[in-house]
């Protein structure tokens, strides 16, 4: 929760989720609340299995199916964003109140570096205008080798 006062923001996120569920006639169960709390405590990009592991470490009794069903609800509510760094796994990150950003992913160690770029946003908008396309978001991801891996393995840092 990088951009606002944590307590106020957390309360707002809880209210948004409750209102989202109520608006769809879905119960705001204790288990769903526990998934939300776990997600708010995870600071980095995470997978569903990490949420489940985190809950089990806290001795919370939340089923795997509940975690897998709740994460898409949190995405639909605008609290989380789905991020795919590879074809096998869906990762999530907090979206509520976060500034738009993109990612660089190290193919050697898996490190994920977030960055914001006005130039990328401007280019996205320019391309969309040229094609009469209405933008609702974008994903821009650079793959390569981070500086630590490039220093440790010089051949790995060669640009193609």
C-alpha cells in the first residue's frame, strides 16, 4: 500500500469489496474477508497458491476453492490486477489506488521490476487514436536479464 495512508486505504478497500459483492448478490463470507486480508498483507506480486500458503501459515481455515474463486472477484471489483509474466501462472498485484505501471522481468532469476513511464502511456494513446481504439488499460512487459544477473553471467546479458 504504497500511495496512501494504509489504514484509511485498507478500510476503503474493504468497503469497496463489500459493496461489490452486495451489488452482485454474493455473500461477503468470513472466508472471503480472510482472503482479502491476506491479499492486503502480501506486498509483492503473488499467485493464488501463495495466498493459500499465507492463510495456512496464519492457521486460517480457508479452502483452496474459496481462494481461487475470490481472487477473480477482487479483480472484478478493481482491487487487484491480473498480471501474467509467463504462460503458466497468473500473478496478482494490488491495483486499488496504485499508479499505472509496467514491468521488467528477469528471465534468469525471475526478478520483477516495476516502472512507470509517461512515454509509454503517450505512445499507447497515440497508437490507439490512430486506430480509433478506446483504451481501457495496457500491459507492457520487458523481458531480459536484470543488472545483477548480467554482472554474474555476462553472456546472459547479451541483447538480441
